[in-house]
C-alpha cells in the first residue's frame, strides 16, 4: 500500500518544521516547501534518518508567481499528496499608517493569496478521491482588532472565514478542513517582522502548539484554538453569530434607521 504524502508550506522552521516532524513520526512521506533550501535540505536529511520516510524538498517563494505556480502544479498532479498544511505566513510591524504598499502587498500575497490558491489547487483532486485534509494556519489576532495588527489580523480573519466556508462546501464530499488559531508562539516570525518580543508576556512553545493542533486534527475539529482554555467561549461566539444572521431581514431597514 502506498504511503500518503503531506505537503507543508513554511516548513523550514517553526510551526512548519514541527508539523513535518510529527507527520514523519506518523509514517507519512513529506513534501517540504519554503524559501530556504539549505534549511529544508538539513531538515529532510534528519527526517529521513530518524523515520525512514521519503522527503522531497521543493524550494519556493510563494509571493512569486512562478514559484507559487510550481507548488500548485505539484498539488494538482501528485496523487500521493492527500494532506496540505497551509502554514507559510509573515507578520508585520508598525501601525496601519506606517506600512508601505510593498509590505502590504507581500503580506497579502503570502498570507491570503498563496494560501487560497494552494487550497484551490488540491481541493478538486481530494474531492474526486473523496478523502483528504487541508489545514490552514490562522491566528487569534484575526478575532482581535484590539491587538493593533490591522492588516495581519485581517489576513488571518480571512483564513478563518475561508476555512469555515471550505468546510461547509467540502466536508460532505469527504474532505476535512481545519483552521488552527495560535496565539503568541515562539517562532522566527517575530524577528523577521522586526518585532521585539522581549517585553511580551509568556507565549506558547511551538511543539506544544502543533501537538495540540494535531489532537484537534485527529478529532476532526473544524476550528482548533490551542490557547483557548474555555472551549465554550468559541461555541457561544458562533451561536451568537448565527443568531445575528437570523435577525437580518434583508427586505427592509431596521426600525432604528427609519427615524432621522
């Protein structure tokens, strides 16, 4: 029987590298995607030695059209890949008025455009097979405009909404979609964004985050929030959202808007 493969973006370090280790430990072959080929190769060597699996390295900068297309084609053509971990992403320092058009473009290109296109590349094949999984890494920042990371938070809110919509469409066709919402986690994302975390409150270590996310994966949760200690809070929020939708009467404005 052919062992299935897992394609992981942002796999050279942090969350992606731990996902690679955990799926390798489970006996899956891997396709590792990131910009840093040297780091990918070093990780691949270790995983092959430790777990006797096949690991392909696919260097790619997902903000570049040609590189993104290369990964899309792999997802479309490689029938062994039945799980996509959409992890690649970047953060951004500074307030909204301090950010440049180029930095905003790069953030959106990686956090939303690339993630969406990769999910769209694999989904038709998984639907045809009637099985498979797509994991999208969102963030609790997408629930919290109060955190002052407006563009980054908006991209993560997009990922959450997209995952919920995908799950509504694809779950009946055998495809499992999970959104994972970390809070602050010790990874290189902060350093790369130029954000000083020395005064931050204690954050979660990446191994604990991924292990918790995988428990949610095994339970087939649609939304997994590892740092949320009262799960009923999410249930309440979702129930309130649905109640709000039931109170929308699109044929006429609410009474409070009929008097100047």
